[in-house]
C-alpha cells in the first residue's frame, strides 16, 4: 500500500463544552483528546496527518507542535465538513494512496477499526468507503441510505431526512476512507445545497457514485467508538471507557 494519509477535522468551536478552550484541546487522563485520534491513526499505519484547525488554531497547533508527523491547515471560516477538507487540497495534490478522514473529537476510535476501513477500501478498490455503525440512538446523525439489494446510495443528514429515512439505524460515523484523487475530484463538485447551506463532506459519496465509481458503506465501527465528545458529561464518560480498556 502507498503512503496512508489522515485528515483530521478539528476546526469547530465546541460550543456545548461551555469553555474558551478549543474542543479538541480538552484533556482525557491528562492528554488532549485529539491525541487519542492521532494514536489510533498511527496504529492503523497512517504516516502523514493533516489537522484542519480553525477555532483556537494557534492553541491547537502549539499543543501538537511536538508531533513531527502532523501538519496543519487553516480553515478560517467553518462552512462545513466538506469545506474543511477542501482546505487540504493544496497539501494533497500529489497524493495517490488512501486517505482517512476523521474527526478530532472522537477519542474512542480504535486502530483495528480504522485498519478494517482501509482494508475494505483496498480490497474493493473503492473510491470511498463510509464508516458506519448500527444504533437505535441515531438522533442527530447522518443516516446510510441503501437500495433494496443493500447497495449504498447516499448519506442523508437528519435535518434533510424524510420520516422513513429517520428510522434507519445504520448511521454515518464521520470516518471515511477515500482514494486521494477521487476525494479531490468529488470536492470540486460539492455544492452547499441543504438545510444549513454548508458544504457537506457526506455528499462526496453520492457524487462519486454518480461518477460511476465504487462507493460502499461498511459497518466496521461499534457505535461507542464513533461517539463524539460534545459536552463535559461525555468527556467524563469517554475517560471512564478509556481507563477500562
Ligand atoms: C457529521 C456528518 C454526519 C455524521 C456525524 C458523525 C456531515 C455533513 N455530517 O455531522 O453524517 O453522522 O458527523 O459525528 O459531515 N468541522 C470543521 N469545520 C467545519 C465543520 C466541522 O473542522 O466547517 C469539524 C468539527 O470540528 C468536528 C467534525 O468536523 O470535529 C464534524 O463536524 P460536526 O459539525 O460535528 O458534524 P455533524 O453535524 O455532527
Ligand atoms: Mg458532530
């Protein structure tokens, strides 16, 4: 396999933490939560990490400055997850290998699951594999829409979903494995046509499918791994899970 890159989204403010500290800088057992994501990526064979920073960019960058395998890209305005990845384009121009896209606020991700996501992408020569998980607690999450044969069709955000789609229990974890050139070509076609007028990274999957590329959703994650930290209560919960591991 060629060099594996990870793009880690960490530009958001994390309003619900009720703190001036950027969300990904909040500590779990004395380490900023984003470091757990970096560890999981390294454990899956990632050799290059690009962290997208925005809110509190200087602070996050200073915090991670001793990680020599980490680069930073600035997203000045937070116009959506797709927009965040667009900021990485200049740094990715020559990349040919697989790219993981991850969020900096999911410290419970396991290396083995990221490896499984990469294996799925490689073995099916897929342009994109959406990492999914099964859960009844699907509130607020993007749903995985499949056809009658079980083939992936697209991801629909809750606020854009029909009633029938809201009932779907397979959700988007926000972790993806892309082929780098396919990711870049899909980003060029993204439009902010949704309820929030944001550039949704999730739309890249349907765009690549429409381009005739192989796109899959693979339930390689346990829902716990994908749990994003949004509140102080969730931060404590994650600390408890990590200390049990
Ligand atoms: C996203 C997915 C949703 C999925 C969920 C999993 C989209 C449109 N939706 O929703 O399908 O179920 O994650 O948790 O992608 N970020 C930036 N810059 C931005 C916007 C976001 O860096 O402009 C970062 C945030 O800091 C965060 C991550 O991207 O780390 C995810 O963003 P968030 O706003 O939490 O996405 P969701 O609405 O939860
Ligand atoms: Mg979120």
